[in-house]
C-alpha cells in the first residue's frame, strides 16, 4: 500500500477499531491500518472508502450535522436541532468543524470549476417587448469578526452574487402564462474575498440553468465601486446595468430632509414629486433640475452637492423611463434580500463573531443551501438525483 502523503510504500500494522456515529447511533468498525516509515504518518484506507471524515460521522450523519449547522447556531444545532430531529447527540465543536469543513469544500470545488448536478434550464420570463430576460446582481453585507483571544475585531464584508428569474406581476409576461403561479428562482455564490472571485463560479451556475437561452441579460447594482465592471466582464451580453431606484431615491430623501427640517408633510410631498420625476423622466433630466435648484442654508447646499455628485456618477444607469417601458425590474431588492437570507439570518445573530476562514466557509455552505434542494443534494450525492 502506498502512502497517500509521500507515495512511498507503507507497512500494514493490523486491523484497528474506530467508533463512528451514524443516524442510527454509534457503531464500531474495524479497518486495516498502515504506517509509513518515510513520513511517519498512519492512515486507514477504509475511512476514505466509507467516506468517513475526521469528525467520525457516516456520510448521512455528516450531511445532517452540516445542515443543522448551516441553519442555526452551532450550539443550538448540537443541543436542540439534532437531538430532536435526528436523535443525534454531537458536541458543538463537532457540528462546527463539520459545517466549516463542508463549506470550505464547496468553495474549493466551485473555485476549481465544478458545478453540482446536471443542467436544468429555467423557463425565463419576458419583458414588455416579449423578450425573455435573465438578471444578475451582487451586493455585500458586514459580518462580525473575532480577534485573538476572543476579542472583537473589525468586521469583514461577505459578498453575495446571484443570477435570478424574477416573476413578473403581469401574468402574460410569465414564461407559462396559463400555468400555475411560478416561484422565484435564484442561484447564489458567496464568500469573504470580494466580488471578483465569484464571477466564474456564478457564470457556471448561470450556464447550468440555461441563462444563454434568455434573450436579454440585465444587471442591477447599488452603485458600489467596481460592480458594473464586474457584471460586464463576467456577463458580456448584459444589455443594461441599472442603478437600484431606491438607492437613488434615498439620496433625494437626504436632500428633502435638509430642505424641510421639521416639516414632515412638506418633505414627503417634495420627495414624492422628485421620485416621480426620476422614475418617469430619468436621472439625466433630474440631474439638470437639481443643478438649477435654488437652496438656502449651508446644510441644504451641502446635501444638494452630495446628490449632484452621486447623480453625475450614476446618471448613465438611471434611464428609468426606458427601463419601465420595457418592463424591466429597477429595484435590487432580490440581492438585498439575498444578503439577509444567505448571510444575515445565519451569520449576524446577536453577539456572533467569526474567524475569517469560518465565515468564508459558512458563506459557501449557506449559498449552496439557499440555491435550492437540487443543488444541496447534488453536492452531497456522488451520483445524479
């Protein structure tokens, strides 16, 4: 038998027992054990054959432990979820190691160019011109970090990127107008290393769901630095990169507060009028109007200058009349919701602090889970479902 580390001949040392936890309880297995005199390491080939990781869990128990760890805090998973749902009694540290190891493997395999499962093309919905549309977006959200000795540290940003198929409110624009109401579909990738490494894995996910069959590709962004370049570099057919309408409206809201301090009714009226103009006249027109707007007071002048700077940088992404006329989505709500559901629900609980490696691993595992049961099952099952 060759040593898996140095490939030199290893010596058979006999059969050794090992305790393994299964979904039916603990079992005792005996497997051949070898020792390598060259690198002084020991190994049992039977562990790999049985697909038993270092956590000493059978494949089914390992998956269930990882699922519980992906859904709730490791302590809760160990003390409540697993005993109640599966009769498993594991240490919190075992659940943590299992979930983080699985998440790291998801990240490695995606980075290596792997996809999970076979191709399953979506039925892409249509816009007002009758053309099928696919959407892509990315956003980031903060995750608390833990420093040395358990001290708090500066947070890191977890990035979530997605390709999705939003359901039109107008039933005639749905891929199957006469069928049952379709459900929202999305594929996610996530991690702590910024948006750049997510491009290739997301493209492969998009190919798996038949994004090439969509006649139009549309990207939405909150205007963050580099997001438009990322979208165009990784999804070359993107026809438009749309600035989230509500981010633009928030800047107008800041100006409204400076113009009408203490007068809620006047502020809301002004903001409603300008948001209406933005939606039906577009960013460039509103930008010119803002430049000519007469304001008094230092605070109002500063607020207007900030809005003008923002609109100047973003106006090319603010053709809202054109987008609305074509029936395109103008809000980045799906990716903002993804930041909450993929990352926030699991990783931003009260008092939670993460190591960088653990947070990155759980980001991958959560993105896999939220991409649907077929993705989760395809990762865990070596054969197609």
